[in-house]
C-alpha cells in the first residue's frame, strides 16, 4: 500500500524589536527525515515532497498494521540586527511532526466464475492462484494471466451467453 508524506516546512523569518532595534531570525530547512513507523529505515532528503498527485516520492507499506508517520526537519539559522548583514548561527535545530496513527489494510476483490466451487484451494477469477482454469474451456483463458505483458479483461457479465453472467 503506497503512502505519500510531505511537509510544508519552508524558509521563514521571525521578527521582533529588541531594545528599540529590529531583530530578525531566519530559519532554513536543510533536511527532512521521513519515518513511516513500520521498522523500515527512515529516509533523509532535502526534498520536502508535495501532496499527491504532484509527489516526487512515496513509501510502500510492507505489511498491514497501524503506523504513525513522523517527519523530522533539521533547520539552519541566521540573524540580522537593524539592517546589518545576516550572521549564520552555529549548529542546527530540529522539529518533528507526527501523524495520527494510520490503519493500513489490504483488500482483495475477486471475480468468481459461477461454476467454481467454494472452499479451500479455489480462487476467484480463472487463472488466479487456486483457480488456474482448464486450458481450452470456453470462456476461460488458455494460459495463466498475471505474467508480464498479460492483461486481464473480465468478460461482459451482462451478456446472457457469458460464463460470467451475474444476471438471473
């Protein structure tokens, strides 16, 4: 299951007046560490990413479960007093934001041939694991779909002569 995480962390300036002088502090994000909470290695990048569909990267959940995503941003800083040149601050600052727990589930939709018996060992669509079909049977594929280059197009269930007809 893919998930897209992105941050809105951007360079910004905080201003105040100290002893009558304008004082500005500039914060610049230098890296973002994406941790998907699923025991995979966190990913660190300078890219804040963008929400779907303009995202540049995503994460594939390795399994179902409940996970909390966190993004830790590392910031550099600089300050300016009364229009003088900016002065870099030594060191960095980190901030972390976390999502609410995310439930990752998996769903399978199977089309089932009406003549396929129910029970263990019988899959759904002919040619899927557990229901390989019988080569040469009318309406069933002569090879097992799902290999590279294959496309599964279910027959039209609205046709009365279709073995997949769901009409009474």
